[in-house]
């Protein structure tokens, strides 16, 4: 008689701490056993393959609402397809607030739209307007509903918070037991630099990088950390582009602060030179913070090995290159200030990091598993996700470690009409994606049903509790 619903047989299992040959027994969508000679009603042969934890992408923009109406071109259907094709089984996407409005209604709309998801999902709530109602009433409500992380932007006209508003969000998060993620770039410095570049006739996509050099990211990161220290509120710094910024995080951790750092595949593969392509082509590579140079890429791997940066997310923020809604929304000759920021990368994340990291000998397999699944799941309180261990959801990827692929946009199976990684050769590829014990993708074909993804409510957890170290022992967050 079969012991389990499903057995993944004979693969090299990669956990967050070791690699060994074993079968994995799955029952009721969960991992029940890891051992030898397990028997299942169904068996999947993983001989010669790695078995990885399903990818957890805690920073990606899917079907995000736009201020003028409508939503991102990457819908839940196309976005989940792309995730599964690339070996990702859980995501944390965003619910936005528009200035002058609340957060409850948009969040309900995000829940409605996510009903077609094929991956499991949660949301970060973006706060762009720290009104009394949002800070004192609505943030506690959404946290009680399981949306336990907030994102704040220290730049962008429509999104940025000044220092006072940022402090109010940190204090609200501390009171509610939520985590805060921060986009760190200095708004005023970018505005001033942009004005000067445009006035001097420097308008092409490559000047996007000139408008926001690394000290602009470093300064905002330093400030974001100092203010979080004032409130004693744990934070994660999003999309770290270079080591100078990572050094701010390392220094904070050295002082005992709860500060974490995330980076993304684009900062290991793209440079500012990509934006210096003929005509408008450079727009395809524009994201913020801007990609730096090849020396920065190598230095970021040091930060990964040191553990200063411990999550690699996609920051998938897809804008089509052609058409009138994406990169060319303000025309095919728009100046860099008027081109939407962001690059797509849901499906490319695991192949790029495996190829650049593991196949090139920069990181080992357990570190890879932690970066793309274990650490993000822990940091964001995604219970039962991010590990191959009994009791965890059976989210698994059967991975061919030697397969070579030259990336094209067809591999991405996304709504976005280009990939910034077109033509890049990668070693290692997801062959089968299993989500809660069901084969959701096989050989590039998605088999999951729309609507089979589940909302992941997040309760309180110790990792994001404040340290208790407050200046003068005074908890200002109880009052303001
Ligand atoms: O350029 C980027 N990163 N766009 C997406 C929005 C954000 O800042 O995360
Ligand atoms: Zn950001
Ligand atoms: Zn983002």
C-alpha cells in the first residue's frame, strides 16, 4: 500500500542548510516525510535533478492599480504563469494607497483581483499619505486581517514620504506589530539633479542613472535606518544596488539593529551601460535604484556571502516596451524623467541567481535556497513556506542543474513584451514546479487552475518584534 499521495523520488534535496539524496513523501499538500524508499500513489522521478524549495518572491508588482484607473499589464493570470514557469510558488505583491485616499477599499480590490492567482500570495501595503485615519485606524485593521508589512518610498513624486510622515508610519507599524520595507533614494536630490540634467539637454534614458548616483541611495538608506532606530522599528531595505548601501545595513546590524537588506537579479546582471543603447532601447533597463557597474555586481556577491543581503527578490515591475501604456506612455522620445521605472523578472529570478551564483561557484546550494525561499519566508512571516521539511507546504521545484538556456522573452511567459535578459545564457532550469503537492508546471506548461492560489494571512512573529532599545527609554510611538 502507498504511504503517501505523492513521492518525489531519487533527487538531490536542497534544504536551507544541507544537500542530500532522498525521496520526499507528500500527503494533503504538505511534506510528510523525507527518507529513502518511500512509496506513493503517484511518483515523480527526480533522478539526476535537484529538488529545491518553491521560490518565494517577496517583492513583485502584479496587477497593481494605477492612479488614472486600470492596472498593470501583468495580471494575476500572466504573473502567476510566469512565476510557476520560473519555479516561484509564493509571492508578496503590493496594495497601493493614492495620496488623499484610504487603504481599506484598495486592499479589498486587490483581494478581489488576486482571486485568479495560481501562486499563493500576500500583500505589502504601500503608504503614500500618513493621514490620521490611515495611521491610527486603518493600519491596525489591515494588520489584523493578516497584511503585516508596509512599504514606504522616500522618493517618487506620487509616492514619497517626508521624514515626519515616515516616522509616523514606523510608529504605526510598531504599535500594530507590522514590518516596514523602504525604498531608499533621496527625493530632493534626484529632483535637483534631474532639473539640471534636463536643463543641460541630457534627456536620453542613460541619464536616469546620472540622476540618482549611489550616494543618493546611500544617504536615504542611512536616514531610513537612523529614523527606524529612533522609533525602534525593524525594517528591510528594498532593492539594494551596491555595496556602499549594504555597508549601511552591515553597520546597523553591527549595532544590534533589526535591519535587513534585499537585492535583485538586475543588480548582478545589468549595468548603467545597458541604458546607453541607441534610441529609446535603454528604457528597457531603467529601474530604481539604477543598475551600477560590473565591479558593483561582484561586490554585491561579497555582501550576499557575508549575509548582509539575505533576500533576492525580483522587484518585477513590468512595463511593455511597445504600445502606449508602458515605457512609451509619454512617447517614444520621452525624456528619462517621464519613462516609467521598473524591469520584469518573475520567471528569470531563479535561473539567473542559480546560474550567476551556484553554477559560477559564488554561492553554495543551501545559500541559494535561503536567498530565494527560506529567508524571505521567515522574514515576512509566511508560515509553512520556504523550506523542505516535514510539516511545510509541499512547494517544490525539480531543477535541472546542467541545462543551458539562452533566455528569450518567450521563456518568461509574461504579459510584458520584453525581458532585459534577452540573449543571456543561463545554466540550470526549472523542469517541474509543485505547489502544495500538485504539479503546477511541467516542462514550461502551466497546469494549475486560475484561482487555485491562496491568500497567506500573516500573524505576529518574533523576528520583527522591536529590540526594546529606545532613546531615553521613551516610547514615542505610544503618543505620535
Ligand atoms: O524601478 C523600480 N524598482 N520600480 C518598481 C517600483 C519600486 O520602486 O519598487
Ligand atoms: Zn522600490
Ligand atoms: Zn518594487
